C-alpha cells in the first residue's frame, strides 16, 4: 500500500504548522505601510558596494563610481524581477494543488499554503512597486524558472519535489538578498524591501524544510532524484545572480573591457570575493543537505563537479563537532535583522 495513505503528521510538525499559521495571521506585510516609499532616489546604492559583481576584480578599477552605483541598482532590480516571476509562478502553482485536492488529507498544511500564497502575491506587488520607484524596467524572463512547475510536478502526485525546488530557490535567494541588502549603508527602501520580505520568507523556508523532513520517507524516488539535481541547480542559480549580460549592458560601462564577456564573466564568477559570499549563502543549506541525506560520501562527486567540495566538507565538520544538546542554528526564523 502507498505509505502516504497511512501518513499522519508528527506532533513536532503539527506544532510548527500551528505556530506558522498564527504568525501569518498576526502580522502580514502591507503594500502601503511597511516601507519608506518617500525616500529620495538620487545617488542611492541598492546593495552593498562589496557585493556588486565586479568588486574584488580588476574590472572594479576600470569602472567609474557612477557605473559601480548603477551596477548596484540593476543587479538588485534584476533580483527583484526574478522574485516577481518566481512568486507569480509559485502562488499560481500552489493554489492549483490546493484546488486540485492533492493535500486534502492534511488540512493544517493547506491552511498554511493559503497564507503562503497570499504573502507571495503581496511580495510580488512590493517588488514591482520598488522597480517602478527606482525607474527600473523589467528584464527578460529567467529561462531556468520558466518551466519549473510545468515540467516538475504533475497534479496526480504528492507535490514534494515542487515544494523542494521552491525552498531551494527561496532559501538561496533569501540568503543572497540578506547578504546584499541588510545594511544601513544602502538605500533605506532597498533594505526594507529585503528585510520585510525576509520576515515572511523565513516562515516559508522553515515550512518547506519541514515538509521535506516530514514526508521524505513516504514519497518513493524523491531522495534519489534530489541527490542528483540539487548541486547543478544551485550552481546555475548562484552564477546567474552575478553574470547577467543584460545588467552589464544597462549600466553602459564606458571601458571597452566590459564588452568582452568571454573574459568578464569568468572573472566575476571566480573572484575570491564572490567565492566568500557564495560560501556564506551555501553554509546553512549544505548542513541541511547533509542532515537529510541529499549530500553524503557516496554522491560527493556531484558536489565536487559543481564547485561545492569545500562547502560540503565544512558542513560535515560542523556535524562532527556539534554537541547533542545544541539547537538548530539554521532556523531561519531566528534571524537577527541588525
Ligand atoms: Fe516572497
Ligand atoms: Fe516565499
């Protein structure tokens, strides 16, 4: 018999759902009230200087100060646009599975998905409003997102893979946004867009992580597939965030070196500064992959091929040293915003 048919929710997961549902009812982001929509827009940086793609490469010295600032504007705008596309897709897809009844045996889960979708609809409106505020026009649709739900989850199955792909994107994007924008040195509005979003995304990510923990043993084939697809997917998402030719062309760099993408792209992807930022983004995710068996010694090769060997080793070391009484250091809901 299909093990899903007998599945009941664990008390820990039921508790978490209760907390998440209450938190979502208590405070919800407002399109009108939670951000400083009156900030002047002249000369603002939308992300930290040391997080723009060319920082720490020879290209930084070839750019003017205004070009560096514009890079901070368009790189952030391109993230916001990616969020808009993704959040439109996820709310559409999750509402579809709710309406289809794929999760009807778990009404508390369905209740939380309603909050989740409503929150994503408002987030997409906030990102759109922020792009308009800073006069940033839309970017082309990110190709790796276009068919994420249409190819990867049929309506007849329990949607664990789709939930997993969703948290991979949300978690990586959130870690990236907090690295880039949680700083008092940048535009107050850009920081508020990131921080207010993170407060609700932290709940989405904890929900997704725990959906996987809860159902991993009752969805056949999920773990094996996750062990194959995770490393290459994360590699392409991390690299996409700093290698957008469209972003570079919008800045309009004067120096000719910026037209030679064959040299420019590897230089930004492989800089020591980018590797440092990437490893901070990856660290909590890597610990989770080891905990649930998505990364282990037997599939270490695929992590190595995708440039995550050191991240996997660091995560492994963490578990070797961890004491039995230590709490979950990666609970995203415990984030300190200052
Ligand atoms: Fe969101
Ligand atoms: Fe989300």
